[in-house]
């Protein structure tokens, strides 16, 4: 039996919901927000400047929520300026982020649904953040696996606040756990 496009999207959304639930269960979560982590979905980041997030795990987590909101707007300039501190000078970083968005958009990318974010301090001026998300195309179909994972090494920069120093792939089936825990 052949399914229509809307039936395929419904099946895809059900797969996302099931996979997200499984990912949260693996992370030890029974609800969202999850044990120090939180959902990005519909909750907007605090209405403060990027450099105003506290130098705490909670501040790093709020900063990452702001990053996901900025990412979902496809705002390459803000991602390069306010979040990434890797990838060369300002012009090189912006060109790289634009190229990344162009590649994703060419494949139909629209936005990412965020299932969980967890952050923890790893030193006096450093933090780690982990995330579980689903990438969706404009038609609602999946772009890649139903649930994906990534982690981020953050550093506190005086006068600028948190900055992402390194972006790492992640195992979406592994628990969101702070390094060394």
C-alpha cells in the first residue's frame, strides 16, 4: 500500500515522538525539562543580551537555548558573531556558517526541534553542553536520523560571556551526562 505525502509526514512525526521519548529515557528523563536539561521547542530564551548569561551551568544552558533559537532563524551573522569562537577570524567564521546553512537549506532544512539541553561547569571558565534534537525539512519530513546528538565545549570570555569553542557530534542513544560523571 502506498502512503500519501501527508501520511508519510504523520508517520515521520510519530517516529520523531517515539525516538525523542527513547532518547529522553536513555538520558534518564521522565519529563521535559529533564534533570538539569531543558526543552528548546516553544520556550523562548530569556530576553537578555548574549553576554548577559550567568557564569553558571544554568547560564550556559540558557545561552545554548538562545543559540538554538538563533540557529532556527538561520541567522548566520548572529551565530558567527555571538556564539562561535572557532573557525578563523570573523570573516572566515561568517563565511563558514553561511556555507553550512546553504548546504542544509539545499537539502530542505527548515528548523530543529530541541528535545533536551544539559549543561555543566567543567572548570572555573569552561562548561560543557549536550543536546538532543531533530532536524526537519520545510515539508515536515526528517532531515537525518529522528534524534541526533551534539555536544559543545564552552568558554567564558570576559566582556562577552559564553562562547562555543568546539562543536562535537554526539551519540543520541547515550545519556546526556556531564564529562567525568
